[in-house]
C-alpha cells in the first residue's frame, strides 16, 4: 500500500476512489493511464475495506452485554 493512500482517512480515500471512477467512466484517459488509475483505485478500495473492518471491530469491542459485562456482538445487533 503506498504511503499516500495509507495516510488517508476513510472519507478522503472514498472521495479519491469516486474521482477515479468518474475519470474511467468519462473515457478521457489513455489506456496506459487507465491501467495506472485502475491500480490506484484497487488500492484505495482495499484501504476503505480495511478502515471499515477496523471501525466495525472497534464498535464490537465496546459493546456491553445485558448483564453489564463486556462482549462482542455483530455490528447489526448493536442498538
């Protein structure tokens, strides 16, 4: 993962990914540039996935059970 991508927060990475999609859909870039952009987009997607998994894990870690003890529950079960 390039350092510049690793430093991005989720929102910044998602915004950069959206810009890449627009560029590719617009068809205004050369084949070589499209390949480079696609590669960067893949890295951004992986970074976003990792950020979401990390956020999910942190939410699960702080969930309290009904008896007051700490435990983990699925993200969908959090009220």
